[in-house]
C-alpha cells in the first residue's frame, strides 16, 4: 500500500509526464446503457474521448484485419493503429497506452472505434470537478478519486468517474487552463492524505 508521500510523488511524476500540449487522464464514462473506460486528451480543439480496450485474448481475424488496415494506411499512422488494435496479446486487464501517438494518429485511431467521441472547445458549456467527502468515501467505491461533469451543446451531459489520484491531478491542472471561466474546480488537495477532497472541508 502507498504511503501519502509516495502517492503524492507518483501524482507529481504523472502530472509532469502529462502536462504538455495534450495532457490526458483516464475516466470511466457512464451513459444510458453502458459504462466504458476512456483516455481523455485535453487538446486545443477540445476533449478527445478515446475508447480504451483491455489487452487480452489470443490473436485472430481481427488482428489480421488490423494489420491489413495498417498496411493500407501506411506510415506511422498505420503502424500506430495496427499496434493499438493488435495489442490483444498482453496481460488481461491491462489497458492500452497511447503516449507515443501524435494527435493525428490519435484521431485516426478514434475513427476506428465507434464509441470514441470529441467534445469541441467551442461547444463546451461548463466543466465541473468534484470529489467525494468522507461520507461518500465511506459508502461509495473505495477507488473513486472524484468525478467530472461535462456539459456540451451537442454531446450533452457527460459524467466521468476518476478512479486514481494521478488522473485527478492532471484533470485539475489541465481543464481550468483549457476552459478558463467555464471550468469549476470544487476540490482541493488534502496534503496529509494526498487525496482530493471537496473545497472547504
């Protein structure tokens, strides 16, 4: 189990690695009939919700199709897509990583995944970042670090659950810079526990 200091150091390291032009964090998005995991990239154009898939299973026809698709597209984009789609051979439960992909490659991968979507900067009405209080932590999920509520003119309301403090750190740092007065940060870091808590509590 992490000590508070270790967790804070981990969050700082994660923030430094994801604090460039396109910081990203993982979120669980619940829609009407489904719950899916996404890597959310805060880009200048808006938020890219790239559907994540668990690595696992054995190579099959889908992998062959991915290789063909990659060959047709060619170049770095093709290689990145093929790599992402054929990454099924890893440990079960381990999520993909897109750290080495360019923005162009990320959008190309998103086009191949029907559940991926974009919330354009100009369409965003508001973003609010919240954290569970002591009561919520007692009766809610033990891994819940907080949640983000996005309201978009075209996409509608998107509720995101954040399940690690490192992703919360990235969101708290990146989203206010992207959306300025449209972003409401209702959390603060409790330095004793290295967890985010509601402001003023």
